[in-house]
């Protein structure tokens, strides 16, 4: 089963704040983790 990150306000039917902008977690998680690693390596 695919999982998605979505705007919490949109998920709760407050559509004037944001759109769904659903992002698959299997795409987002590795991207975010790689960016964190890059930031950690660049601090030194």
C-alpha cells in the first residue's frame, strides 16, 4: 500500500489554506534523509 504526505489542513477539509499536494512517502523520505546528511557533512 502506498502512503502519502498531505497538508493536514487539506486533510481536515480546510481547503482554503492549502491544496493536497500529496507526496509519496517512498519518494520523499529518501530525499529528505539525503538532504539532512548533506547538511550534516557541510557543517564541518
